[in-house]
């Protein structure tokens, strides 16, 4: 039987807004999970309490942004339009259906000019403390990785620019150990930049050419595969085994993971001194990071990394380092003696050309014109050997497999469900605040779901005991 519905759009109704929001709605779970009045303590010092016109409630401002991040809405303008028509969103903000909402420009202005990066950090830390207070945070094993976020910049609006090549963070420490190693081998120490400054030497500063965006100079070029490239930022992120984001460091998209890791690692240790293991992919498997983690009393859990080398040549692991005699044995059992330690921290071991010239495996060893093979060995290679020992431990091998359920799942959810593939903001400071708020929203969502599940579990168990156990006893 066909039925035609009558469109009564001008009908006036009285209803309770609370009855239209389901009891299992995500925003109800979030409202029950934390006390949002804590935000008044965080942002209170940013407002004048005895002068000026009344402001928009800061809790409402933060809730609007949380709605944007929780539901992956691309802009604040679109978010405010969605809130106007969505009963659950209005309920979450505490607004009735006929109340005027804050204009999106008011929300944008507050987060751009009033709420500083320090304020956003405090909000992120507050939610993380709530997670820790309820016992869901497990900082013993930390999973670290980076993901690229496409910047709000056009590749066609760019210029080439020469900038000073930034010194590595550990350069001074490395140079001290290089000179100590050279002196132990009877070599003269290398000059450092400090020595040049004291002697008044005008050595030219090393430079590199980069592609800089004229729209957003803070972002960097990220190569997606062999042909496609774009301007991007990178969020270097750490999470625990339950997927709660513990901290994040945002950099330009052309900064390597291993370069950004030390700053993130220091913040993690300051906030969570109980960290025991750092789980990361092959991009972090470099001598300095291995030394940094091991010297701090933690265990690096890195994967297997394919040895680099030319096809058809002997692999690097086929050259055996003899620590006692300080030499290297090639696959034909010939000795390569120590020559020098270069500025990059590698000891150079060179073969005897007279022996190599008549060697039957010379074609698989080197194409050098003088028939001399040079093998390098980093002064921190002992740490890399420890990393390999950890890698073969069954406990750590099994722990590494959980990356797909932790840090990779965090990135997948953030990009697929919460709109983190592309940032509408420009400038490192604004993008950093945007990323931190997004991860704060993800932590809040996960906490709310966990709390609701734990509240329902005792009730289900009680029902089972009340109705099913007696039947099982008397059956």
C-alpha cells in the first residue's frame, strides 16, 4: 500500500534536547569521561576578570574544535555550520536549538591569537593526565614513527634558496670521540669549527640548496615515490601500547626521522622517566640514536635493515672486524689495516694493492683503479651490534610486531577518520597547535570509549551471575 508523507515543515514543537541524543553517543561518553571545567584553570590567566565585555565561554571554544577533530570536519567554518543543524553537537556545547552560536571567526581568532602553543600543550597534558589517572597509559614501551601531512602550499609557488647547512646536534660529541680515536692511533686531531673561530679563520660556511615555498616557508618538500612531490609537514609521534599519543614533534617535511628524534626523546624522558623500550622503524636505526637510547638506560627495538651495497659485490657483513688486532678481514682472508678516522666518525681500513691486484675475487670486491679496497667502520658500531642482539631476542622481536596495532593504527585513524591528511593552516607554530589538538581529541575519544566499556563490563557480569549461573548449577 502506497503512503505519501505530508511535509509539515512549519509545525512548531516542544521537545527536550537531551532526549534526542542517544545514550551511547560518542559525545555523551566524552562528556562523562572528563571534567571540562579544568579548562578554566588552564586559560584563566589569558582573560581579564574585571574589565571588558563578556567573552565566549572558552570551554565552548575548545569543544567546537574537538568536534572538528573528532569528526574530521575540514574547516572551522564548516564545523560551525554543522553544529547549527546537529542536535548532538548543540547538546555537547550546552546550546539550545534557538540559541545563537559563536561565529567561526571568533573561534579562529581565539586559537590564532589568544590560545598560545603553551596553552595547547597544557590542554594536551591535561587529557594525558586523565588517561594516566584512570590507569590506561602504559609508558614502559614507546612506539615512535613519523607521518607526513600535506601543507597548504602550492609546489608551483616556490623558489630555490641557499641556506647554511645545519650542524648535527651531536657534532661536538662526535668530534671529541673522533679526535680521541685518532690520538689513540697516533694521528693528529682534526680541527673543529671552534678552533677556526678562535684562530680567526674565515672558512666558508657549508651551504645547501633547498626548494622553499613562497606561501608557507616553514614547510618542506616531501617526495611521494619517484615522481610526485609536494610541500608537507611531518608529525614525529610517540604512543604507548594502547595507542595513546604521548607526545609529538612537528617539523618540516624534509627533516629526516632520525634528526627530529632527539628533541622528541628528551621530552618523553622528562615526562615519562619510566620508559624502558623504544620501538621504531629502520629510519631510526643509526649509530647516534642507538648510542643515545642505550646510554640513557633504555633498550632500542629496531628492525632488520637490508645491508647497502652494489649488486654482485660482497656484502658489508662479509668483511669481519677484528677488534683485538684492529683490522678487517676480507672474504679472501686478507688483512685491511687501519688508515685514518674521518670527520664523519668512520674508521677507514685499506687493503694492500699488491695483494688485491692478483686476487681472484677482485671483481666482486672493488673497481678501484689502484686495486685498493676501503672498508669503513663507525666508532659507535658497538652500539649497533647491541641493537642487533636486542633484535634477535624473542621478546623484542614480538614487541616490534605490535607497531601495526599502535603507532601505525594511530596514523591510519587520524588520516582516514579525523582529517589529518591535509592541514589548512600555515606556519610551523599554527600547524603544531593543530596537530596537538587533533591528537588530544584522539586521546579523549579513546579514553571515553575505554571508560564506558569498563563501566558496562561489571553490569554485564552481574546480569550473567544473576540469571545464568543458577541455571548452570541446577542443570
